[in-house]
């Protein structure tokens, strides 16, 4: 069953009416409703195109958070073979919000890291809604160290509202773990390629996405704070999230113009949630391009270019 976003209410009604007509026809084969249902399909298709033609930043936030979007697990299953998950930070526990392990991508050995939100109530609770704790970032550091020792490229898939802000996480050094994971990204002597597949929230995302090449799905978001959090701080009113989303410049298109991201991956018509297989395939094609672009670069060259990339960030003039 299709989950509809708030701004898709009209589309929901039209597609619902078409399905109702077809359901009636299935119960009573003498009913001739196909022409009427087909006309509704055409109307729904046109409305879908109109809705997604120029999504404003707040609507992009809603699409980026859509529960039916492909998650990290979907990309791992769809793009990588010989997936061998590795668990734990060798210090405290295994954080299920962070998926990590060895795999093959286009028959090349890689280390894969990603933030997984889960796709139903049980898995979302287990995965802590994609919000990593300190042990998750320390697991990421351990696997990046492994990649460095073995000379394997690292691929990270980012989808998180941010790092977990709970008391226990703070007691176990959340800020320090995020900082060290970000530092490890900068120190790697192997290629590091990252894709924002949904939400890229705050330092929790930066700790995985300080990469040589960073791509974003067309309707994903990447920001220092959520629109709701920003609105609560600036206006003392979380309901002003639409204004905050505009001000944060968090869309893939804005961030490409600002030089924060290197590629925007076009999504299937109506968003990745409407065609998961196609979305996964498109991300795979971009990953292949980005990894090929880094092929053969020496460790010192990678470190120097990566450091320069982030030191130079922000020097582009803001687009009006």
C-alpha cells in the first residue's frame, strides 16, 4: 500500500478512486469502468509530475524522510555481493544503527558503512531510527582502519536525522566519537565515496560523509540541524520549519551550487519511494563513476586533495 505525504493528498484521492473502480469491477465483471479508471490514471500521472517538478525545501524534507524510500540495507542488498557484516566497536557494544562490513562492488573488494533506519516498527526501534550512538561511530572508525590496512575503498551510505542525543550516549563520549570518525575520514589513504540517500543530519552525517566524493539523491537533504530544531532555536516555534528549511539551504541542488556536494543523483519519477529498484541502480551507476575517478591515486595524494576540498569549502559566493 502506497504511503502518501501531506502534499500528495490530491494524488491520493485520485489514485484511490481509480483503485476503487477497479476493485468494484473485479467483484462484478459486468461493470465497464476501465475507461473511467484510465482517465483517472492520466490525471494522477499529470498531477504527480506537477507536484515533483519544483519541490520546495520543506517538501523535499518530507520526501527525504518518506518511510518507503530505499534504506541502507536495500542498497547493500541491491548493489553489493559477498556482503560480510562486521559487528561491534571492540569496546562497548554493537550499534545496529550502523551497518558495516566487507563486500564486492562490481567485483571489487570494498568496505561498506551505512546508517540504517529500519522499515517497520520493530526494526526502527532496533536500529534506533538511524541515530548512531558512540559505539556506532567507533565501529565505523574500526572498519575504516581495516579498509586502510587492506587498501580497500570505503563506501558510505548516509541516512540519519542526526546522532543519538540521549544521556547514555553523552556519557560514553558522543561528541568525541563523532569528531574522531570525521578525523578518520580525513586521514584515510584509500578512496572514500559517500552518498546521502535520505537525511544527512548534523555531525551524525558528517562523521560518515567527509569524503573524497559526495553525492546526494535528488530529493535528499543535508544540513547542520533539522528544520524543526532550527525553527525552535531561531523563532522559538517549531511550526516555522518551512521558513527554516528555506534558510538552511539543505537541498541537493543548493548544496551542489555551493560546492558542498559533487553529484546529484536523479530520482525516479515521483521520488525513490515509487521505484526502489531504479533508485538503487542509479546510485550504483554514480558510485561506479566516482570510484573510477579516484582509481590509482596514491594515499598522500588522496589525503592532500581531501583536506584541500574541505578547507576550500565555503569560499563560493552564496547564490541569491
